[in-house]
């Protein structure tokens, strides 16, 4: 292990140009400083300083050691001020879990009200709902966004609140979506390549039931856990896809996508899960308030 005290004495000797001036600066005996520098040289196995007139000069090995010592101790001089600034800064930490299968486009829209908070430190984690619920109960997460409410578990004591109950619309590549496809929607889905969320998503079950209700047998050419990735592949020309009105705004920004049709009888739900200790988190309160004002049809379910 490098002895940083020995390195510091070597650094001071080099900057002062000799042991005597270094001893005066440090208010120490010359012999003590000299012995510490020799210990450093022994640990490296190379001579770092050589006599030069009344002072000392760096050897080639010493030049390399001094260059790094300069970086180390200049950083060290800045460290107290940086620690002071960090300790005095106001930071709102928000740790959010995204359950597998949730629409990332819609989740981003729900988090939008807090993204401009000047003191926000956002940490996002994706995983299985059961895993995220455990982390939420242990206060390792502040909230979880999920496509389904938390299953009843008296040991976890979590609260589920519906943030969004949004209608679903369909987009597709411009080369696939014309006036004829729009006029025949939703039956035109039988003739188009379709991209869907995977079975991880509760929304996929809703979609499959909707297809059955309308007698549709879509040609599914791709399945994605991540809705944003799904939209990227769609914009590349792979197929048409569904997205909630909540997540549609960022989807429309992708080049090459065109509106195909609306499914008023098809809805996508997103729930906010919190522990009771997280009820008053300022960012979570802002998210819920914005969802309610936006007409997201919130509901409440304590579990």
C-alpha cells in the first residue's frame, strides 16, 4: 500500500526545491523529512531525488511520481470545499422502480411533472413486481410504477393508487399506414405486421382479449418488454403498434410514424405503489397531483 504521508513529504520537498525549505514549511526536522522520503524511495525501488547544487532535482522516476502526486494533492486541496458544497446542497432523491412490462413511454409522461425539479436526484430501477415490492417495503425504493396493483400481502402493507386509465391508439410506419388502412381499422390489423408488448405486461392480456372481442387474428412479428424499444423498431418500418394516449406524445416525435386508429374500448392502466412511509414524499405527491389534474381517472386501493 502506498504511504500517502511519505508521498506528501516528497511532493513538498520537490515543490520547495530542497529538504531545508520543506522542513521550514512543514515545521519539521530535516532528518525526519529525509527519512520519510527515503522510505518512499525504498517502497518504489527507485531513487526519486538527486542532489542538485544546494537543493535537489527529480530523477526520471521522480518526475513520474511527482506528476501523479501533483494530481493527487491538488484534488485533495479541493476536496474539503466540494464536501462542504455537497453537504449544504438541497437534494430530493427519488428512487423509482418500473415493473417489467410497463409502458416506458407512459411512465415517462407520468414522471414528467418532477423532472424539472432543480434539486431532483432520480434513480430508476427495473425488475419483477414481487422484487420491487420487497424493495419498496424495505424503503430501498420510494415508489413503483406498475401495470397492475400490488397483490394483497398483509406483511408488506403497500398502497396502490391508479394514476392512469388511458385510451389506446395505434401508430405505424408511413409506408404501411394509408387512408385505406385507416378506413378499415381495426380490421386492417389482420393485414398488417403488428408489434406487441410481451406477456410480462398486464396490458398484453388486455390486448389479447380485445383482439378476441373484435374477431382479429393479427400477424405478430415482434414482441418487446420495453415500449420505447418497440416504438423504435416500428419507426424503422417493422410494423404497427399500440400505445396509450398518455405515452403517444413521445411516440409521435419518432420520424416515420403515422396515426392508424383509435381504440376507445381499449384501455391501459398504470398504478403507483408506495409504502406508508412514502406517502408524503414531495415528488410522489407532485406526480399524483398532476395525474389527478390531468384527468387520469385515479382510484385508490390500500393493501
